[in-house]
């Protein structure tokens, strides 16, 4: 988009958003859905679920008139371009005014949608139906009470892990070939997708048989491409596994953003950062990069990819510090929505919270308040789903291993098909038949419990500490 085209693009998006809203709220359509809702006797569970979700979504849309939808769309477009300008200039002031207007509009949206306890609840509903501030406050209190001190202790104990070899020069072309091979090993179906390069990795789906992924490659950071491939494969395999027969209807969609994130995090961390997975796949990686990894043992590699250290950037955080990044955003979003915080105050609050939660000083706006695009998209209420997804992943993976005791041995032999089959049966095939919390109970027999994530973290990192103490990872351990 040429620089001068941004204001007119904002108008165009506003017009299209208004047209879509008018089509979605046509009286004849509203009447049809209402009639279906009131006469659902004799319908199957799947049919009733389609009507239930359609009616719920429709009620939210009807709370907003076309004029508001158009105004919000234009402000979001303007905020996005202001954020891009601010990122380039490394100066929040270019974004602050546009964000302030957008925050005011999102507060107005919360009032129009309605809520019982907190205005943020109304916005959470868009991304995670049923999620509420009261539940999230309890969850993040557990994070502060249990995870914060646990991670601070690890920062001292694991900070000395040598991960310099991950930052040798790894050619772009060879990384690309390895990434394709890795996706195939995980079970991503290239007949129903493809991979491309993007500045920020993402997955996009057009149908269960057209799900595309992207990755980014940094020749001085092998981890960047490797775990973005695994993470996006988790998202993509979920989309490829969703029920095909009801395509286009609500139950053919993913259960929620947190369940989507659980699939990416399960593959990225419980599989992709496990010693079990790399026992089978590290020799393959060494064949791709013999000069860089010939003298790096499996033990050294495993320790390096699980190094725990506070950092500035959410998307580059280790799997434990990651949740502190999310907490910062959650607390700020709540404050913005209830009026206890204004957009002009964000930088100072952000920087203070990074010092408090992660012990790091924020050197500039690009690596601080401007690092995420979510607020420029108007996506207030999205960030908590990242942590929820990790916690669901721990509970799902624990259940998968309980159901299939042979799973760990199969993974160590390079056979990931049984895990994917379990996920297909318990997660993918169910689509949006259940809300996230209900799905968790169906799969594991319990609601979401943070304790399972802490159990996973303690077991894994205790093993890493023991490896460090016993000197596992020496030259004699090399593959």
C-alpha cells in the first residue's frame, strides 16, 4: 500500500465492514435463526449447536449499529497505519493518539454489548466465549504465586547454559529445507497446504484442505525458524483435522482461540522442546548442519533449547517467562477498559511492569510497547488466550500419555502418528461442538487446572537441573 493510500484504505474498509454488518443483521435472517432456535425439537445435537452458536453471535452483532461498526473499522485501520509509523520511528507518540481513540471506542463497544461485572468481559467473549475477568484473575494469581518464584530460581540455576551454537550462521536455504522436512515429520499435510516466508509467522485457513503456514528465517538464530515451524504446524494440523462434512457451519470451526493455541503450544513445547522428540530427530538436524552441530551433543542441544532467561520480546520468550509477558498485557488491557488507565500512560506502566515481572529494563518503544500488533487491530481480549492455551496443552498432553502409555516410546522412535490420532479423536473432530472449558472436561474429566502446567514445568526443569549437575551433554554423549 502506498503511503498516501492509507486514509482512503481506511474509508474503504469502513464501507465494507458496514455492508457486511447490514447483511449479517437483515431482518429475514434474524427471523430465520430465531425460528430455528424456538423450534429445535427433533434436531440433532450438532444442528442445535449450530443454531445456538449462530444465535449467540447474532445477539452480539445486533448490539452494534452499522454506523458504529463503520466508525470502529475506520479507527482500527487508522490505528494500524499509525502503529506502523510509530514502529518505524521507534516512537510511541506516533501511535498514542490513534490508540486513545480506539480505546474509547472499545470501551463504548463493551457498554453496547453489555456485561455483568467488568467491561473487559464483553470483549473477552469475542475471542474466548465464557471467559471472564473473575476466572482470569484467579488463574493469573496462581501464576504469580507459583510460577514467578519458580522461574526466578531457574534464572540463576540455568542461566549458565551455553546456547551460542544456536547463533552460528545457518544458511537460509538449508534452514528452509529442514523446515519443510520437519513439517512433514510432524504430520502437516502438504497436499492440503503450503509454507511461505513472512516477517511474523502465522497460519491462515480457507478450508480444512487449504491451510497455509508461514515461517521466518534468521541466519544467526536456528531456533527462530525451527520452533515457528513447529508452532504453526500445531495450528495448521488442528485446522486440517476439523470436521469437513459440516464445513461452513459453526461446528466446523475451532472451539476457541485458547484451544487453538493449546494445539500450537502442545506441539511446540511438549513435543518440540522435549528430549524424547530430539532423540529421534536430532541426527536429522545434524545432517542438515554438520559444521555447526557436529560437536554438539544431544544433551547440550536439549539444554540450550530450554534455556530459561528473562527477555524483552514476548514471541521470543522461553515457555515459562512467556506467561509474564501475557500478564503484563492482561493487566494493562483491563485498566484501559475500566478507565483506571489511559493510553497516554501506557509506556510508563509497561516499562514498570517489565521491571517488576521480568527484571528487565525496556530500552525503547519498539522493543517495548510497540512490539505487538494486537492493539492496533483493536484485539483487546486476545492476549489471555495465549496463556490459557499453554495451560490447556499441559492438561491435554498429560491425558494423552495416560490414555496411551506407549506414547513416549513411540515419540522417541520418531513415530508421532499415535499422538496426532489421539488429538484428532479428542480435539480436532469435535470442532466447535463444545466451549473450551466444556471440551476440557470432556477430554480430561476435569475443568482447566493450572496445577498440571506447574507439574509439567517442575518435572521437566528438575530433569534439566539434574542433567546439568551430572554433566550430561559431554562430548561422549554426542550423536
